[in-house]
C-alpha cells in the first residue's frame, strides 16, 4: 500500500517554516530541530508546499506526471549542494484536489510538468522527512498581496481533512545584506531582525491576523526585515489555511537566528 493511499488518523497542522539556504544541511542544530519538529505530529498523507521562491500567476502546480529534477535556484555554492537529491513521490491526487478547491474560489490553475521542487521546499523537507516517502506537490504564489494570499489559503483548508500537510516556506526575517559568512551562523543578529522577530512572536501568539497581514504598518523595522515581502508572504497562505476554522493557535516550533536572520517557525492548529 502506498503512502498516497494512507490517511493519518488526526488532522495535520499547518506549518510556517524558515527554510534556510542549502548550507542549512551543515548546521547540526537546525537540522536536528527540523527533524524533531516533524516527530511532533503524525506523518501526513501528502504535502503541499508554498515556497517564497516560486511566484507565478496564475496559480501553478509542480510536476505530477513524471519524476523531475529539483530546481537548484541558487548560485555560487560548492558543487555538493547541486548534487543533493530529494526524490519524493509525486502527488497527482493532491494536485487534482488543489485544482478543484482553488478553481472553485475563482482562480485559474496551471500545471508546469517540467518543474521540480525548489530549495525552499526540498531543503527543509530533506531534514523533516529524510526518507522522502511522502508525496509532495509545490504551488506557486500568484501574488504577494496579503489578503489575496490569505483568501487563497482559506480555500485550501479542506485539504487538512484528507490528511494533507500544508507548509508555507519562507523566512521570518530576510535581509541578505545582513548575511555575513565571516561572522558565523551564531553571530548576534542586527537589532532590526531581533525587533521584528519579537513582534512576530507576540502577534502570532495573540492570533493577530490583521497585524500580520498589515506588517508593513504594524511591525517594527518591517522594511529592514523584509526589503521585499516574498519570504513573509507564505505565512499569509498558512494563516488562511489554519484560520478557516475561525481561530489561530500558533506555537513556536523553532526560534533563534542564523547569520542574523530569524529562523522562527510555527505550528498552526
């Protein structure tokens, strides 16, 4: 019996994770945190990934018909990072269900059969589900508009009833000007990163969806933490998928900083 045919006995949570760059695999602390996190809930039937690294309109789904190479969407790294494999099963049934739900809410849905998982998807999944035995499909973000992505997430909420794990993959702070390899991964983060991280922790703990969606006007150092909002935007989708039941219960699963960037990640139920 394949994983695709198995449904978990409990509804999966929704996740927002800070996904890191390919060298995340060399960070023993972060890899162990991701692996431990996945042990806190039942293995899902399949996974829908929404990554900061795929913006495309209309809503587009990754390959479901034949195995496809990963998208090594980064430059200047050692060759070993381009040799990484993550051969998770395809998820055609999930893709069909996503298409049905999203279309019913007025979106056109496209397929891109030559597109595999990008590093916002496979880098964390390789640590969370190292056996690559859970079917995965990735979905593009058709916009960065907060309300639009929140509503898109709400349309996806029924997927949880069939055992799908919905994952928004971004970064709680993402300003690459702060990234200084010489300082090391455990260097003291910039004050703007710390301030935004604290605000995000408190807003999520309150379930303050309005403030999260309006972060540019509500959060301290918002434009420093996110010069462009694509790494914050997957949270909107995750919030929508979790909020469809009428409430948000967010628990921090991972915190701390990596080269000055907040790696805070949440479990949403």
